[in-house]
């Protein structure tokens, strides 16, 4: 273990820390490691929200940096100024549907933005990588779509099917290539679908929670039989903490929930939990399910084999799906102002465009 307790002011740059997963990672590291200075760099796109970090924003080991990873000059200037010892890179365009409408913005942020970070990190430490690492947060979508019986292993070939997953796959390759070419110590983790507090309501679970609250249609793509492997976001943050501290450099770790659900079954469970919490008759919200045209290139199934992480680092998910879903619904029901702020912004025009048939 190279980091804990050794250096008083070990500086970690976390990118995308105002987003969904990033905010949980920032909170965890700020709360658990007084000996680190945590810098959160975020452009505050539609998906970034400083409300997510209200509880830790005054902490002495936390600094927010407002800026864009696509801006090479800005990125070089902050690396020169703060000399970050390590990077945990989450900033990305993350929504598959938006990548279908506008692939270029995904190329800019997910590929070029990542390269700007890699170059700035390399310029700083190329002569001596001791104690440094670049940890890149990626997705299981880089492996493509699964047949019925397989699971995604770290050794699977990449076969991305959407502009989003192609851009993430490309950034993974660049990180690994910098590891080979410049001996940069790196880690990559590829995680399955996350859910939990603070997720932007364009993704399946928070979108449907938002719509059930408002008694609006629940737009289910295609036949509703696509399968995803769901993980509670705090369990992802715990895994990232563990991999950052104990993972072996130049390695990839798959992270997953051991928790596969067909979309239609998940949605029925969500509807019933919501009906119960809202005091509505059970079955009420299921009537809102509306089949809509399928997502182009819609991957049929994702499912992670996370046994490397389990056996080598001892990680397993800490909550069951039902517990995680229940906590998630409770969070959205008690944070309606957070939702209302989003519902009143750019989100509405996105929604109208994406779901024009409703
Ligand atoms: P998100 O969309 O909620 O947050 C992304 C954050 O990055 C936002 O705060 C946004 O403002 C910031 N950002 C976007 N473009 C930027 C730029 N050019 N410069 C600086 N900041 C920028 O995403 P998320 O769901 O929290 O995902 C975080 C990371 O985890 C992504 O890299 C994503 O690919 C990966 N991932 C997500 C999931 C999931 O289920 N959500 C699963 C596996 C991996
Ligand atoms: O697997 C990890 C990935 O999970 C992450 O890398 C992505 O950042 C994240 O967005 C997520 O991608 P998905 O495309 O799987 O998530 P999404 O919530 O968009 O969709 C989940 C499933 O629900 C998928 O099969 C499509 C379906 N869906 C989604 C929406 C938004 C619907 O049926 N209707 C919808 O309106």
C-alpha cells in the first residue's frame, strides 16, 4: 500500500466529481482520508450538479475546480499548479441515447479529454512514476452484447456497439497504451449499470421514478426483455476506493452486481415499490408502462463476472437489489427539490425530443 499515512498532502484529482458516481467517490474519499487533498474537476455540464456535494463542500481537504477536460491549456495549467499525485478519471459524457444523437461531443470529452489528462500527467511524472497512478473509470459496455450464457471477463475482446461505448473503449485503449509506452502506472475498472441517489433522470431507474411520481408514461424500449446487471452506486464507490488503494497497477478489474434483471421485470418491481411508498394501490403504476420504439443498436444483455475483484481484493456488493432500490426511491422522494430543479431546465427539451412519440 503506497498511499495511506505516508504523505500528508497526497493530491488526488478526481474528474467528473459533480456527477452521479463521481459525487459518491468524492464524498467517500474526502470523508475517509484526511491525509489526502481531494480536487474535484468538473465542467458542470447538464449532468454535473454541485448540490450533490453540499455536505462536504466546506471540508478543508476538498477543493472544487471548475473547468473542462477538453481545454488542453487549462488542464496543463492546473497540473503545473497543483502537481496532482494521482488521477481518478470519471468525467465523461455518459448517456447512450445522447451519443446516438450527437456522437462528436462523446469523442471530444471521452477520447480527447482523456488524452489531455494523460498527457498532462505524463509531462509531470514521466521521469519518476513512483507513488503515482492514473485510474480510469470505464464501463462494461465496451465488451458489447452478451449471448445467453456468457459473462464479461476482463479478458473479453472489446466490441462496443454505441458511439458512447466506442468512445469509452477508445479511452481505455489509450490509458493502457500510455501504460505500455510510457510506463505510466494505471488502473482501469469496467463497471455494470449503477443506480442510486443523485443519478440524472435520463437513465432508466431515476427517469421511471420521476415519471411515476408525476403519473407519466414509462417509455420501455423494444420488447422490454433487454438485460442489465445492476449495482448500487455506493458499492461502486467502495470498489473504486479499494481498487485505487489495493489494485495491482497495469490491471483491469470488472465490477458488477451479480444482479441481472430484464428491464420489464425490474420496472414492475420498481412500480410496486413506488405504489407501496406513495400509498397507491399496488398495480397502479404498472399501467403507465408504454412500449416505445427500440434504441438503435440496443445491446441485448450485459452481465459482469466480478470474481477477480472478489477473490483478489475481497469486494462484494453490500446491499441487495431490493434494499438498494428502496433506498434509492426514498432518496428521490425526499429530494423532490433536486428533481424539480432538473425538471425545469434543459432536461425538458431533451425529454420532448427523445420521447416525441409519447
Ligand atoms: P454523469 O453523466 O452523471 O456525470 C459526468 C460528470 O462529468 C458530470 O458531473 C459532468 O459535468 C462531468 N463532465 C462531463 N463532460 C466534462 C468535461 N468535458 N470536462 C469536465 N467534466 C465533464 O456520469 P456517471 O453516470 O456518474 O458516470 C461517471 C463515469 O462512470 C463515466 O466515465 C461513465 O462512463 C462511467 N460509468 C458509468 C456507469 C453508470 O451506470 N452510470 C457505469 C459504469 C461506468
Ligand atoms: O453498463 C454500464 C452503463 O450503464 C454505463 O456505462 C452508462 O453510462 C449508463 O448510462 C448505463 O447505460 P445503459 O444504456 O444500460 O443505461 P440506461 O439507463 O440508459 O438504460 C438501461 C436499460 O433501459 C437499457 O436496456 C435501455 C432501457 N431504457 C432506457 C431508457 C432511458 C428504456 O427501456 N427506456 C428508457 O427510457
